[in-house]
């Protein structure tokens, strides 16, 4: 019987293990934490958004610069396949009002428990508290237990799914980068993605509005680029939330180029500047600036305060200038939050290092999946979808490698 090691017990690793085990391969999953699927379970704490229901072209666009590389993998195991897989575990899915897809129970725990039971039935062994630390000189895997004891494992094939470097307390700490780099594998530096940004608010602003959402605003990085709508949350150190994450690549590019990034916040994305100016023309003589903005165009206190914050406390008094500010409140971003505060990471093993089956060209018989690869996506089900898709492809690639290995003269 062929044997396989899977290093990393998140979604990408466990689905690769399932693919291999279903084909009769003896699979052992190694994870450095006391239990597997910790980040997956945390992701589903407030509702497990496992994928998205939008059309294929829109879905692929969410993966930005890596869309072409991920497209074949999403064709192998796409959103409908993932939904069918969930249903097979007794967790049929439903589409929410935003197009996001959730399991019926809405939580990750029932799905994960059913998955563990399936893996056990397939004979998958799960070894926890085993940290992979590199390879031996003859290519065996080196694993170190919680007691410091080191073991060497030499299975027929290996699949790595160790994640990026976000949420290190849950297992993904990027510790794999050094050993892979030492083997000559090119790794694009890991950087925070789906992460909040730093803004140097005044104390008066944060004292009053920390934890307050800017509701249904549009966010754009100054210059050419898309505007993204949603709720952005004011934090003591800056801004976070879905629309911030969605333009994360543009924010990083601006920070890399200039050391700072100017976000333009559209407080009324459904109105044009002229429409706002027309409404603002009618100001009562005794109205304060705040009352004027509230009565004329319905701004709430945090939106009005943001306008004051961006202009150093001074506010334009004429309708046209005020309308222009409402449509593009400048917010200066000085940095992103650190990687340990990120939901996910950008960067990872460079695409030229792997073939179409996600096997490392420099290390035949070694496959990689999930966030270890150099791709990123916004929240909304896209991260989990690509993790599952790459895990399936890596598992199938490993299985094909094993099948070629038993046919003399067929292994390349």
C-alpha cells in the first residue's frame, strides 16, 4: 500500500488527505497544534461562510493577479462541488442575501466533526503536536514533538498545507518559509491581507467613535481604481472591515510606492455631487454645520466627525465644496496592521515553482496547497474555496504521482 504524509491539518490539508485516502492510500496528517482545524473552526464562530454563489467570471476576478493560476483548480473543485461535499457530510448549504454560502447549521463545528468522522472511517491517522522542521539529508521529513523528540518520516509522497502566517496562535506562523527557501524554492514574502489599516486619528475622534461603523460607504484608493461599498469600522488605530479588505492590494501598492495611502471615503455613494449640492443649498440660518448635514443629506454623527477629522476641524460652508467633500473624504493610511492581526496572508510559494498539479518542480513527489501558495482573496467565502480547490488538486496530483510510480518508466 502506498503511503502519504500531509503536513498541516487545515481545510487544504484535510481535503487532500481525503482525496488520497479514498483511493486506498495510507495517509497520516501531522499538525503542530493539539488539534486540527483550529483556524477553520474560528472562521465559523460567527457563521461559516464557506464559499460564494456568484458567477464564475465574477468569482475568478476576486483572486486578482492569481486568477489565471487558480482558474483550472476552481474548475476541478468549484463552489457547487464544495456545496455538494458539505451536503454529503450532512450539512446542506444555503445562499444568504449577499450571495455568500453557509452550511445549514450556520456553524463550522457540526461540519468539522462529521468530516473528522469520515476521515477516521477512511483510515486517516492524525498526529498532533508534531511540528515539521525540515528535511533530512536523504529527503525524509523531520518532525519534532511537544516533548522535543524528533522523528523522521519517509512516505511515498508528501502534501504540505501549512497556511500563511496569520493567526499564529492557531498554527499558521510561516515557519515553513526558511526550510523551503533553503531548498531553493522561491517564496514571495508573506504579508498581511484582509487586515485593518492604521490611521492617525485624533484622541477626541477615537474617544467618541471607536467601534462605530461608517455604514454603507464607498472606499477608493485615491487615483484610478474601483470603489467598494460596505461598512467600515472605526478602530482606535484606524479602519477595518469588508471594504477595507477588498481594496487591500491597492492599499499595499500605494504604501509600497509612497509610504502612505490616501483613501477616499464616499459617505453617500448613491448620490452624485450635484444631487448633494442641490440638497445642501437649503440651509436654515440658525442650523449648525452638523444639523445642516444631518437634515439636508442624512449624515450621522460619525460621518460628520470624519469630515471634520479629515479637514483639521474646519468645514467648508458652501454647498458645492461640502458636497465634494462628502463624496471623497480623504483619510491618510500610514500602514497596515501587523500580520498576526490579519485574517489571511498574501505571498507564498511562487507559482513558477509548481506544476499544474501543484508539485514542486525542485522536489518531485512533494505537493503544496492552500495559503502556502502565492495568492490572496477578500473575505466572503473566497479564501476557503481556493484552499479547498488547491487541496483537491494537490491530493489528485499526489495520487497521480503514486500511480505513475508503480508503472516502470512512467515517472518523469
